[in-house]
């Protein structure tokens, strides 16, 4: 299916925004103004954007601890996200969640999740709501290879099949779950999740996570299936994350040169640019303009976040309940 | 006023809300029963406690959902559905199974509103059966409400009487925060007057089932009945008691408890939980710190033993609080 | 008896305690095989077919259709065809249910002995609930007790719920019905219950005693006033004249609205306000419990009057005769320390310094602020202090430590022309001095008639703490100081 020029530009812009956002955080974090744990998504942009370009605000996604890319792909605004990561009152969660719990329910982003495997069962639940509503909305669980052995994930997949729910399980195999590679931890070798999902009784396919177009197309099939009452599907796409599990991870489990090589040869932005220019869909100038625009946006986001106020102490006990 | 059993009262509340609001859905194991069975009969179990008679026929597959045995997925699905517009009631058959779904209660449902800066609502109910006394043994007899009460972001109801079961269930379903609803399995057949209509009982408001001047007894769940027996048996000795049933442990009606203690000056807390970090020790701590000068005697705390629940009935009897223990404790406060 | 099988109510499921036999499919004499349905039994949750556990002949059916039986109860007996009726009866008679029950809310203690006829049979009342007003159960109880119409109370508790504190505050503000037995007086009371942090018990007691909580120091958590604090404020109090010692507020002293009852001789009925009630109570207690005796001396005060004039001129002060009297009493108590005493049951408390309570008349009553260590203060200091205390007393601004304590009181009715009177001791003080007016009298001096300004003072003593000789010693010292007043001004 051909994407329009607008869609291509948006896809590029979203991927570029994620890359800039994450790469910039990597520079800012050592300066000490960003509290807590941060997990960066650089290298995986094509998966988040390839999936979300098939979705509207009414569709829902669940996420992982590495959720900034999912947020941006789903259309969450960058500046409130940055403020949230800096723990400021102007953050999209009022400073209450931080990097690991960034959410924007108005955009159907059901929150980054600090519990591995926490997302897919929630997505199954959203799918129940969507099924009942009958408007063709779908839920996509963006999960990592780390969750591939999690009991609740299997429960969610089984339940999705049993109830024929409009949910898609997208497993992003980014090469490592924390410090252990799936080659070791996920029994059964390559594309195990695809075969496990098939074992649960749903259609499943796999592909190259650095190829936006492959992600987009295969997700489109799954989403259409779900929208039309065809039930759940699973997808397994591979790539390599450019940064560590968390910022500060010495990454001793990676061979020298692995990351440099990935940035050179497994860069979905480079791949995208090459493809669209070769096919004369877009020009370099178009994408250069986007690069400049994004750079400015990220600069502003960081500046404004640093200048933003912290939440008041009273906020500690606010929003624990709606009313108590 | 109509008289009905505790279980019927719960059913009535569920029915009222299922009829009133089509976003209310029920999900759990064998809530209908018979899914995939060779007889083809659904609604044959109606839930392990029989609280959903004919619900499958009445409400259909989409709103009344038999699930596989997947507590984690059940509770998480309820949470995800709550975030996206439904009002799910998930059943966890035995409170003991909370271990399977504690992450989904504690780290997901309890925290969405807070983590997401007040932008999320998670209007879900988890109803579960708790308690010992039927020789269901160690893994099917625990209370669990003490651990759950501890979690900020969760509300906890523990009704003792049919009227409270109905009223609190109505409120739980209508409440937009996550509620865990604990029903004692040995109370399912208990009868009592239950008001007609659809008025819910607010959370955080205790009931006082006896009034007196000499001692305050705070009791949770089934222990309310034990306490009533104990208190009534002391009438001949001229000892009268306030019996406070908090009805919800989170939020807790501290005010009624403290005012009662200020009136009587003495406190006995009766809780079927194990002793450490129980709701009983929590209430005792609250009273000791906020009404110390009102106390004329040390607080008496009565809980089950610090052990798993034993199987043999003689042992189970010894494990649980007894009416005699409660009576003795009340008398002791009068010394 | 061989091969007899008991057909007992089965236990199906965790919860079942009893079942109802809906239908009996067999009759006595029928042959049944194991597994054959012999009854239909219904429980709360299910209806099920009950199958025979053994083959044989139905020898006896003990249950009727529609009966409800507890699990384990015998329903029928299956046995061999040739079993006799006697066999069957024997089996039935020896049958013991082995069904295990549940842990129930039963008491194993012997039933409580019947209350002795004279004993009031107090039982914990099932809480009554009118249901319509949102109020906590203790709030409802308090409202009943105080005669408050709870529907009129504003709730500040959870979700606007009325708490017992709200009811108490409402009652304190005069909202209780006059007719209720335990209702406080209808007098508009000070807003003691409002902003002051006090326990309900403290508020109740303060109200009873007419104490303004704002004047009570709280020793409880975060400065909260407890009942003990109020009791301390009331009982430690300085001795007063005839009018009790409880600190009261000006507002509390206002009389309740009068009510005229028609009759031959029109009578105006005035309900006693809290202050008067307290005075009445304390005076009665004092008169009933304290063994008073009275010692009277006449004091010639011409020298005192002269001394006073010189003193005031030299110091620019306006000390009154009473200020000199206070100093004299202070020094006399130091000279006769055993008279500087409080009575406490088995103990007598003797004090180092003389803290003297001075009666001050205020609107509708009396209050007795204390001049501390009168023996250490000059007349000028005493004069200033008394002036300040009196002014603040009239404005109802005395502090607790200014009215609590003291071992000796002075009441002076001289300004009213009273020649002599006997005052009532204010416990736990040991004594009180009643001072009359100074007047010119004929006296005998060295056998000749003379005129002197004479003042009669009477000391009432608590005979448990002070006996005659001691009291006399004090008065002698006191008289000497006043008649030779140089010592008072040095």
C-alpha cells in the first residue's frame, strides 16, 4: 500500500524526533539534572512509528520501560514529555510518573510500564473494551524480548485468542533484555515469539525492525484483521538498541564496535532516507528541513524543561484517588 | 424490609448495576461455568458462590465473561479495560490467589491515576472470597485484606452483613477508583435485612452495631458476628459495648472509632488476619497515637494465630479468634 | 446389624451446612442398587440427585419431603431384606453423625448467671438509626444524649458527615433542647467548643464547670486540652470569698432568660448559669466537708493609715489598705509557716512562699486571682499587680496560672460597710481571712476610753490542717504587722 507524501513526511519526522529526543537525553543525563532511571529507544524508531502510523488517537498502545519512542510515535507532545522526564510540574504527568511512567491517555498511550510484561495484559483489557464498543478500535501491546518469557504475557495472549479480541502483540527484539540476549533466554532460537504466538492460536509474522516499510505493512495487515473482528495477531521485529539497558549501563555484554556498527548499518533513519530518495518519493531537502525543525524542537524542549518549576510538596498526596 | 442471604445481597447489587450501565462487565473463572463443556449448558455454576444466577443468559458473552485460569491477565485486563472506558468487575475466586495478580493490583491499577498525573481513571472492582472456618486449608482460607489495605491507590471493602454487602457493592461498582471487595466465604449464607432500592453505602463510614459505655469493640468482616455474640453475652454482667464495624478498611472511618473510644475509654480489636501488620495492629496504632489520653486500659488485639490456616477442624477452630477470647478481652479492659 | 447403611444428608461443597429433601423417590421395602437416585435434595445453591451409596432394601425413611436437615443427619436406612425392625431401630439409635461442622460464632462458656434482681441489667443496645441524616454513630448517640436535633447540625466530617465533635460544638453554642435531661443550661455559652482543640470529654467538663476553654492550657498532643487539664483548672483554684473559686467568663455569667410564672405573688425564675452552679457546688462541698472554725481579732489601723499616706506620697503610688493587708498576710504566713498550708487527704502541703488569692468582684460573680509570693513583693508591687489582675479579671483575660493554686485567701467586704463576717474556705487551701470595714470605735487603752480606727478580721481555718493555737499565732503576727506597719514597707 502506498503511503502518501504527507504520511511519509510524518513518518520521517516522528522517527527523527525520537532519535533526536533520545540522543539528546543521552547527552543531558550525565549533567545530573535528570533524576532516576532512563531507558533510551534509539535504534528502534521504525518499529514504534511503523506500528503507530496505522493507529488513530482512539486506538490504544501499551508500552514498556523504554517508552519515550512509543509516546512520540503515538503523537504525544514532546515538550511536556521532556518536562516529565526532568520531574517538573509541567510534565505530562505533573512530574508524578517520570520516564518510566509517561502516559497520555488522550492520545491512547496507556503509559510506559516499569514492570516487564506489564503491558500486554492491559492491552488485552483495552481490547475487551474496544470489542464491546464495536467501533473497530484496536489495542497494540508493544513489548520487548524481555517479556517473552513472562507468565502474564502468555495469559494475555491466550485470553486474547479465547475471546477473539482486537489486540496485536508486537514483540520488539532489540538484541538484549537487560544484560542477557534473547538468544540465550528465549528458548527455541530465532523467531520464537512468532512460533509461540502461533502455538497460542493466533497468526504471527516476523520482520526487520530497521525497515519502516516492512513494519508498517505487516502491522497494517494485523490491524485490519483486528478491526474487522478477526481477532489477535502477533509480530516479532528485530533491531538493535544503540544505548544500554539504562543510562549508565556500562554495556560490557556488548562486543567492541557493536554499537558503532549498528549506527552505521542498522540505522532505520538511514534506511528510510535511502529508500524514499531512491524511489523519488521524497527529497533529501525535505528531510533536511525536518532535521532542522526537530533539532530546534528538542533544544527548546530541554531549555524549557530545565526552566520549568518543580511540583509543590502538596502534590505528593494528590491524585492517589479521585476522592477518598 | 426484605430478608435475604449475603450472597443474594451481592447478586442484587450486581444485577442492579449490570442492568443500569452497560459498561459494567463481569469477568472471572467459571462465573458462568460450562464454557466449552460437552453438555453445552452455560450458567450452570453461576460463580463458585452462586452469585450470578442466569447472568450469561441475561447479559451475554461480551459482558459476562468466563476466563481461563489466568489471574494476572484477568486483573490486568480489568485494569486495561477500566482505563479505556469499561467498568469491569473481576472475580478472583479465592483471595489467596492475590499472589498471582498482585503486580496488576499493586503496581498497575493502584498507581495509574497517580503516575499519570491525575489523567487516568481506573473504575474497576476485584471481588474475592476470603476467610477460614470451612476447612478449606492453608491456600484457600487467608484474609489478604491487610496487605491490600496497605496499598495507596486501592480502596478495600469488607462487608459483614448482607445489607452492607449490597450497599458497598453498589458503591464499589460506581466508584471510579479501583476497589478490592472481600466477601467472607462463611458468610455467604448468613441472612439479614437488606433495604430495597439502589442506594449505595458510602466508603469510609463505619456502622455501629451495638451501643454501650464500657468498651469499644472494632471488628472486621465475619468477626463482627463473633463480637456480637461476645458482647451480648456480657449483658448480664452489666458490661455494655460499642461495636464498630469499619465496613471499609481503606478508607477507614477513624473518626467513628476515635469518638467511640473517647466515649468508652477502652478498645478491643478483632481481626481474622494474622497478627503482624494486620488491620488490627493498624487500628490499634491509630487509636494509641490519636486517642491515647482517652484510653483507661491497654488496647486488646485479637487476631488469628501467626501460622498458615490448618486443615483439621479442631486446629482451625484454635487458629481463629473465638467468642470466648473476645469476651475475655472485653472483661480484661474493665479491670 | 450387618450391612446396614445409613443414608445421611450429604455435604456437597465447601459451604453446605444443610439441605432440603425435595423429593423421595423410594418407599420402605423398595430394593435399590448402588448409584440409584433415591432422593432429590436442594441446597441454597444447587439441586441435585442423591444416589444410594449401597445396594439393599429401604428399611426406614426418616425424613419427609420438604424437610430440611443438617449435613450428617440420618434420612433413611438401607439394609438387608431380612433385617428386623428391632435391628433397624437399634441401628438408628446408635447412629452418630460424623459430619464435621464449621467454625461458628459460638461461645463455649457457661451462660452468664442471671443478674441479681437489684442489679441494673445494662445491655449493649442495638444501635438505633434514623438513617436520614448523615452522621457518624457516635454523633447520633451524642445528639440523643444532649437533646440536640441532629438535623440542624452542620457536618464537618468525612463528606460533610456530622461527627460527634460537630454535635458537641453545636450544643456548646446553645443548640441543645432545654427539655433534655442531660442537656446543658440554655445560657449562651462561650464558643469554647469552636476553635479550641480539646477532647470531647474536656469540652463536656469545661461546659459543666463554666470554664472558658480558651483560658485552659492544653497538655495533650499538640496542645490539645484534655479532661485532666480542665479538672486541674477547676480544682487547683484559688480560694474565693463566699462565691466559689471557679474561673468563669463574663459571657457565661450572663443569666439565662427569665421566665415569669403567674401567681398571687409574681415570681421570677432564674435558671442558674454555669458559674453560679459551680459556686453552689463548691461551697456546698466546702461547708459539708471542711471542719471550719473561726478566729476573730480586732486590728487598730490608725498607724497603718498614716503609714499608707506617707508611703503613697513618697512613692507616687496609690496603694490601698487592702494592698497592705495582703503584704501583712504574706509576711505573717512566712513568720508562721505552718499556717501556709494546703490540705490533701493524707497529706499537708506546706509552701515556701505565700501565694494569696484575692477576691475580685466581677459582673455577676467573683473571681480570685492570685498574688504570688506576696511575702517577697513590696506594697507597691502588690498594688500594681492587684490592679492589673482585677482589670483583666473584669475583662475575662486571666490566665490559668493566675487563678490556679494558692494556700490562703483574703476577702474584703469593708467597702460595703460590713463589720464582721465569716468566710467559707476554698479547698484545698488551709484558711481564708475575712476583712471588715475599718471604723471609728471606742476602745479602752490603759484603763481610759479612747477612739481608734478598728478593723475586725476573722480567719476561718480548716481544723484538719490548722488548729486553734496555730491560727491564733498567725493572727497575732498579722495584727502586729498591721499595727506596727514599718515592717510592711521596709
